[in-house]
C-alpha cells in the first residue's frame, strides 16, 4: 500500500523533488572548462540510467506535475528582499550553478531542468510573486518545442507566457523576456526538428517585449552569429551553455535588469518596496 499523502494535506515532503547528487555532479562537470570525464558521459547516457531517470521523473510528475516541491523549502526560508526572480528551465537552473555570485543579493534563481511554460505558469505565484520582486526574468520555450510535457502549439506557449506576464504586471512586477538562441537538435528528443520553431518563438518574444513595453534580453546576440545556433565554445551539446556561455550572458542580463528597474522607477517615481 502506498504511503504517499493523498488529497489536500497541511504539508508535503518535497525532499526528493530536486536534482540527484549524480545529476549535480554531471552539471558541474558540463559547466567547467576542459574535457569532461568519459565515465560521467557514459553513465549519463547509459540506457539503464536514462530509463531510471525517466521513471523517477514520471513518478514525480504524477505526484507534483509542476514540481512545486523543488523550491518549497527555499521559498519558505528566503528572507532577503527580492530585486528579481529568474524563472525558467535548465538554462536558468544551470546558470544558478555556473554563477552563484550572480544569484545573490536579491536575485533569486527558480529554474527547473526539463520544464515547459505551463509548468512554470502553475508555480509562478509560489516561486515568483510570493517573493514580491521588482522584476521577473522569464526564459522558456525550448522544452515546449521538444514536447517535454506532450504535444503543444505555438499559441499554447504564447498563452502561457502572456499569463505569466499579466500575473507579474498585476502585482507591480516588471518583466524581462529572455531571448531564445536557435537550436539544431535536442539530444533527448532526436525526432524533433527545432530550428524553425525556436526562431518563431524568439521572434514572438522580441515583438511582445516591444509591443508591451517589456525588456528583451538579447542572449542570441552574444551566444551565436545571427540566425545561427549557439557557438561550440559556449556549449557542449548545442543547447545548454557552459560557464563560459553564462559569462557572456551575464552582462546582457545585468543590462536588462538595469533597464527594467529604471523603467519602473520612472513609472512610479521611486523603487517598489
């Protein structure tokens, strides 16, 4: 008989919601300079290991589809006034590991590897709005294209992003939209051809930022040549930046934060508390 809680309960054990120690070790090695240990790569790509991870993630999605548990304890413990919350997928979660000094002094990272925009929308109140940040940084879309949570459409993605934008604005939070760099292939979804879809979403992100007076963080301009996928010196797998990639992204993020905060101050006359 299962001992997992059912129905509405007063508290939930979320201790197994985050990445495993093996996954953390792999990400740190991926981010670092130099060649990766072949043994780490062999373990990560071993069919048995992949199947075990997929089974664990499937069980987690059944119990906690948006993975509200990953940051539940951290949210409750957070005491620092929030300047910005970065919500997203592996791009954001790996960034937290690559540059922890950036995610300090009021900048909070809430990335979860593998997530799609509908999952982020469900956790937006708990992982973003509850912190009462002055800005939110949204970076999402690749996993929607890959179909990580099933088939979807560009309009579904747009609706989810617009819902998060509207939620943020309803709470006086300025919005930064992160740009999507073209992707040629997903290692975990080899049957998907993502290039034109990712470009389509990034075009929409740019236009939405312009039309709605939001801030666009132009990561494609520093990670790749115009219209091209991420440069090999910034990624090992053609998708995820290494620490070197995040190093060139950071000034773009800092400039976007400065613009968003300046715009907020001009609108209100003083910083939001």
